[in-house]
């Protein structure tokens, strides 16, 4: 799967060097997606609605499952191993699992009306679509708040640099994005050494894109005439 040209913003190799930042960026995108969904439910026939519905559908069906899998399989087990008893991480895990399940169920329920809008039609039941969108966005906001404040806060506190490096490699495999250190090793192996290219491959710019700077942020801004922060 090529994630570098998707409408909600790409995952770049340098993002893999900052896994917590990558997760935070995805959460920003999910908040932007929730806002776009709410507007779409209010105006399912508004200008640009079909394109927005298609972009949201793509995120919910392809990128959100990858994000959830990255949390459950890549982040949480390492964090569980580092957490201290007083962190009460087990309790968070139970709550997060329940919320991921609920999130997935509602996301599936949104697929049919989103497909209708993406093909230029009205959702089969506009009232039901609005209700589902409200449930989804309320759950999503609460979930993101928990994860940003609790889980990612704990990750910053407890994970060691080697844990983050391991997660970066796991995320590279999961998202199908080349790890910058793999590119560096490849360059070093080549017969014609190029120190400048090595430096370029191994030096992340350190800047993370906010949701408003991503293509998805620009898309929702264009469609709804509102700039993301
Ligand atoms: Fe998350
Ligand atoms: Fe999550």
C-alpha cells in the first residue's frame, strides 16, 4: 500500500524516527476528519461533498485500522512492559480496547451513507447518518483525549530510546514506508559513496506537519471554507 500520496496527508520516512509524533499527527487528522464528517452530515449535498466523503471513507477503511493496529500491537505491549504499577496502565488498556471496538463498529455503519454521498447521492437515511456521526465523533473526541493525555504522556515518560526505535521499524513495516536508516544502510553499501546523500537520508527535518498543513486539512478547508489550525 502506498501511503505517500493519500489525500489526508502522507507518512514520511522521517516520521518513523518520532513514533509518538507520528501518532499525535494521526490524532490531529482524526479530529479534522471528525469535523469534516459533522459538516458532511449537516450538508450531505454541499459543494465538494462527494470528494470529502470519499476521502473520509478511505481514511476510515484503510488508515484508521492501521493506526489502531499500530497502537495495540506496536505501542501498547512495549508500554505495558515499561509501565509501573502506579501508572494503572492495565485499566487504560481495557478502556482503550473497548473504545477501539466501538469505534470500528460505528465506522462500519458510516460506510454505506458515505459511499452514497461519494457517488453523488443522498445518504439513505440522513437523520440516522447524523445520529451515527454524532456518536462517532463524541466517542472519537473522548478517545483521542485519553490517548493524547494519558497514553502518549506515559509513553513520553516511560519508553526508552531503544523502545521508540523498535516501534519506528515496526511502523515502517506496517505502513509500508521505507525507514530512513534502511535508506542510509543501502547508501553506505553502494559502490560509490556519497556522504551528502547519507547525511540527507539520515537527517530528519524534525518538523511535523499539523493537520492543517496536510493535504487532508487543505481538502477540508477548501470544501468547507474553514482553515484548520
Ligand atoms: Fe489513536
Ligand atoms: Fe486508539
